[in-house]
């Protein structure tokens, strides 16, 4: 898979160039709309949990062009150009774009699967109480679940304060119908809020897919880690893959990095390259 020779090398081939432009425009639009019109473009175009009310199917594509900050987009766009320009020169625009989109969408799919298993226990507990109205189940849920709510959470923050009052009343009298109904109403709203909090943005899934492809195509190419430490591409990919797997499994509290989305991009990239190889498209 390393016999390809570019017919002509372009520093900024068309697909990479247009991806850089589109990502830049989306980032600019995100900042301008938020500052001037209070429109949260991330809420509209970021990839939400499939069961959430804010989820839309097009988000599997649109999330790839959204970013959470300046350093986020700069890192992704630099990596896209650094590794993507070589791959596009070798593969051609059509195959490169296909690969990029498949890995990006695949990363979103893997992320949704992973986050489902993360969210399922909480959603199951909420659904159980909503269906059974079991006060013991409510008590167990409130004692084990961390409500990540504060004054910036919107209207639900006021509802949460009322909910806490209802819980205190139910602790005194579990048969208090008014308090029980208040708790039911809050948890129905909180379930929706909770599902909508899981949002992923960024081109990282596609970028990690590109990184994997570069390592498979040019395993002995030298990459300078931190611009100083020379590492062969094949080892660079293994190191980054192992790091993402470790961090994903550790699932550190407060981390806002979708490690399994990165791994998903690499997984779908590997599957697509192997498919092309079996079809004889790689010689």
C-alpha cells in the first residue's frame, strides 16, 4: 500500500482547501451569531444524542464543521492540511473526500453508541420512576445522581430548586401527592435537558481517520512530535490510538474531549482502506 507516486504535488489541493475554508466560515458564523444575535449554532449543528429533542439527522455531517474554540479549530485544520494534502495528492480529490466524510460520519456514529451506554443507566432510572412513581426509586436516584445544574442552566434551574423542596416534603411524607407530582414534572423536563446536554463538535474524527491513513500509506515517514521529536508515522498512529483508547476508557470527570469519536474515525478509516484493498483499488 505504499507504491503510490503522486503525479504532481499541490501544497493546497482543492478538497483540503475547501474544507479549510468551510470550517473557517462555520467558526466565524458561530462567533458572529452568538455575539450579535444570541444564536447558538452549536445547538443547531452540533451532533446531539439520538434520543434528544435537539437531534437532527443532518448533524452527523454538520458537526464535522463546528468547533468549540480557536485552539480546537487551529489544531484540527493544521492536522487536516499537514496529512490531508499528501493523501489528496496521492488519492485524488474524489477518493479523499469520500474517505474524509466516511471517517467523520463514522466517528459520529461511534460517539453516539458510546454515549448511549454512558447515559442509559441515568435514563433508565428516570424512566422507571416516571412509570412506577416509586418513591424508593426516586430516593435512590437523587442520592446517586449528580445534577449538573446551576444559575446558567436556564429555566430548569428554578424548577430544580422547587424539585429539591418536593424531595424534602417526600422525605417527611412519602404520600404527599402534590410533592410527588412536582417531582414527576421536574424529572420529565430534566430527562429532556439531560439528553440535550450531550453534544459533540469538530473535525477530529475525520482528522484522526486521515492520520491513520497516512500511517498506513507512509509507515516510515518521519513526523516531528511537538515539532522536535522524530517518530515514524506507524508508531505515531499507534501511540495516538492507544492514548485515545486509554483516555476514553478512563472517562475522566470534566473531560470534554470525545475520545471514542477519534477512535471511531480511525476504525472506519481502517475498514474503508481494507475494503478498497480487497477490491483491488490499492496495489
